[in-house]
C-alpha cells in the first residue's frame, strides 16, 4: 500500500530566541512516539524557526521613512510595520487598501514580506522570515542527524496567498535533503507519450500538506513528521536542493 | 496522535467515457483493503473524471479561427488545440512563446484552460476539464454513499502552475461534502491575539497533498483516500461547499 502519513508532533513548547530547535524537535518526536527512519521528512513552521533564530523587530525601534508613511496611508497599515516590510523587500509589486505585495529579499513574492504579528508574544513585535530558510533547514537536518543518527529531509513552510485564488496555502520557504522541484521532463505517461507536465513543485505540495496538519491557530503543533514521500523526492540523497529552484526567474514572470 | 494519512488506491483501470466511476472507486477501495469511515475524503484526479464524463475533443474536428491561428503562431501551439482552449475560455490573460494563460469558463486562471494531451489514449484527442467539477464531486459522493452507506467528502484535483513559482501543484477543481475555504476570522492565536491569516484554502492544500501520492506519470493511481482532516473541514457536514469559494473575484484580482 502506497501511503503518505503526516503526524503533528506533540509537546513542542513556545520557542524563544536561542532555543535549540533540533533538541526540542527530538523531544517532541519522543513524546509523540515516533522513531525517525531514513526517507522521513520533518516540516517545521516558519514561526518557530524565526523565533529560534531571533528574527524579531520591535516596532518602537523603527523610524518610518516618507515612503513608508505613504504606503501606510494607501494600505491602512502601521507605517512602522510598512517600514519593516520595505526593509525586507526588493520591490513593491502592489499596494492597495489592506494589501501590500512585495518581492522580498529572498525572492519570495508575498504579502507583507511574510512578516507577521500573530502568535508573537509581546504586543509590539513582528516576526521576520528567516534570512535563509534553506540554511535553517540544513542546520536543523544536520543537528537532528547528530542527535538521532538518522538523516531526514527538512522543510520550512509558511502560508502564502496566491494571485488568483482566495485563501492561503502552505508554501515552502526552505528545504534540505530532498528535491524541491521534481523534474519529470522526458518521462513517458501511461500511453508512452511524453508528459506535458514536466516539473512538479514537490516542496510546495508538501508544505501545503503539512499546513493542514499544523493548523493556523491555537493548535500549537508547528512540527509535522512526514513518512512515505515518493522516490523522486530523493529524501536523504538530494544534498544541494534549494527553495530557489521554486522561484520563477524575473524574465519568465508574466504577472509582475 | 493527530494524523493525516493519504493512500493511493490500487487497481483503478483505464477509465473510458460512460464508466461508472463510483463503482470503480469502490472496487479499488476493496482491492486496497480500505473500508470507508465518516470523515474520510476521496481525492480523484481530473483526468479520470473528465474521461468518465467523455470530455474529449477530436482535434481533427476543429476548425481554427484567425485568432486561434494568431495565438498559435505566438505560442508555438497547434491552432486547433488553441481553438479548443479559446472555446473553453472567457479571456486570454497572457500569450507568449510556449505559454497561453487564460481564465476558463469556470473561472479558473490556468495554462491552456487545463486542457491536456498526456495520458489520453489516441494521438489526436484532447481532454477538457469537467464542465462543473463541484457537480462531478457531488454525484460521485452520492453514488459512493449509495454503494457503501458512508458519506465521504470528494475532491476533484488537477495540477496548475502559479504566477511566481516554478512547477505545478495539485489544485482543487471541485469539492463536495467538505469546506473548500476554511474561515478562521475572529479566532484567537496562542497569545489571544486575533489571527492575521484568516482564510485557508483547505481544498487546495488537500489537492496538493493528494497530488504527491497520485504522481504525475506512469503510476496510474488517480484516486487517493484521505483520512484525518481536521474538524474545520466539516467533512460530511458541509453540504453547499464549492470550489467557487476559492476563486478570487475579479475586483480583488491585482495581477490580471
């Protein structure tokens, strides 16, 4: 039977800057009764990665520029918050009431550069995305391998909106140890015809799956254990995978 | 333990126009050793729904208009194929070499109106999306309830590209018996703060998860059994859910 099983890890505490996330994850695995096996992936919510890495900004420390004030007026957002978004962005794509879509420093096209106020203790602090979530995933993977002897894949995910569809979906911010983009070009379909669909954003599909299990709200389950990814995911094999494989080059972007 | 388990059904045959899909799915459930339970969802690939409903067009029967010839030249696509895409579309959003993005008759923004040549027996036939995949899902759900006595949720999924990210992801075309869009507005996060992320495209997240298990190629597993969706999905309860909840209204579309 071909199965994909996603399990929310129990017992993750509130994470604070400097916490050893690998150790917390290993404790949560034990609390949930899961023994890691080769081929497994751990999906970790951006929020706990950002908190552990201390990616926090105090809004009281921010002096908004004239541009942040302008965009704040247009969008109805706190100009200090807008300034933090601008500091994390390469380009503003759209600014209308309630919406500020940017390309962030990492190349992600997302609302507010992914900067969030929910689930952050302290009323005036905002949480940035990790500066390099591939590197965050890689460090976590290596630390978990050191603690357990098992080399898993690690995904850092977040929830992003989309251009043409309502609602957010889980989306990959960083990967280590499995393929983000699976290339099927040249493979034959059941009729022996070459496949039209050539590249599958596996890490985004997995981020969406994990997001269902994590929940968005008060569940407090920011880590999900995944077992049963297909061989094409190359879990434990893909050493140089990166979420950058998922970012459309500007030259191919028809909707900016 | 909070689990989401997705299982590829074994023994699905090649589907032909007029086939009783509910009966084929129930046989495949039995072949895979799965007994349906309340709260389960069945994810069914668009291809088998379209095939069962006979949504096929013979390219030899198509007479392309001047506009289809023009767009064929621009995109490098067969003008007869372009004509079928135009017949299925409300609006062409982008046409450049290799790419034809439209809003289709159902409101989906997608490449080539989702019309596919892979996995279709016969060299000169193309497969359209079902005219109303919510209705397809509802009929399948009712027929499966009649055969098994269990009312599950049904999802029809396909693989769509995205504006800013490479690779396709599983995306919902139709739903019945569970919420496509879960509204968290007003819920509190762990700190008691109102959640910023308010609406989650659950059906799209589930479509992405199911797509991992279905595969794109020669696997021949177009039906996936899902167990363990959260209570917010309201499986078996949501009677009037629709994929239309996921389609961004034109007034709110900033990227057309």
